[in-house]
C-alpha cells in the first residue's frame, strides 16, 4: 500500500514483528511509521484514518466476546466518519464444521530448506477454541532441526463478526469471498457511521 502512494501507519503488539516490518520498509525504500500497540486499545495511535485494516486472522486471537467488542470499538475510534474497516479471517464457518486437524505443509526451497507443519488441536467437538502447533523443520548440515511454536485461537464465524461490528456501530457490513477479491481469506468490509459508533464503557 505504501508503494502505491498511500500513507501507512502499522501497529503490532509484538516488538519483534515491528522490527521485522521496519527492516522490510527500509529494504523496499518505503516511508512507513510503526507503533507498538494492542488493537483492543488504540489510544496511543495519534489521529484518525480513512481505512483501518486487520488482516490475516488477527481477530481470532481474541479469546472472548468482550475482547472482540473492544477491538471493534477501538478500530472504529481510529476511523474518520464514513471510514472503511477491512478485516480478513480464515473460513471458520467451514472450519467449525470440518474441524481440520492440519493443513497442507508449506515448503520453502531455501537455502536452507524449511518445512512448516501446522497442527490444530481442538479443545472439544463442540468448542470454538483450539491450539495451533507450528513445527518449523529446517535443514542443516547434519540433518533436520525442529522448532515448535504454539498459539491459541477462538474460531469465530462470519455472523458473529457481523454482529460484533453492528454492536460497535458499523454499517453496510459485507462479506466477500477471498477468490473474488484476490485474497486467501474471506474479507469483511464495513463503514463507520459517526452517529452510531459507540465508545468504550
């Protein structure tokens, strides 16, 4: 987006991720400002914006309905009247039915060669909660090394996200299939309407 001429402000709760983003911005010759922030509380971010984007399954890291509501209110507070909210998540309407145990391994030809294996450990057959185990296999001079990472998610479907957005005062909420808009996940768009947007209690 910055490469297309938009002014961009990037936030993340992870300082390590921000350092990587700063490095990539310098490598690409782009002017982007970054700030460490939890998207449930965007008060430290100065100003308001035409568009707020939360992509690649960030929302399901929030494990309670209250946290999701806080995030929608916070994102709305950073939008100008009539501003656009864009959110993408995995297709949880499908996942909650199929409850996949894994995904297709991803291979990085390197060097060094790497294989990413992702396992889904669902809490229970009727629970939206699950843990992802990420196994990163890296080829070395004497064989393969394995690093493991894990994180928690709450599978949240489209209707639940739509309701959360409505409760936060967003209007004209629409879902688009990823294939229709050239993205790998379903995309939700919504508009801020200043007369309806509710502030945090």
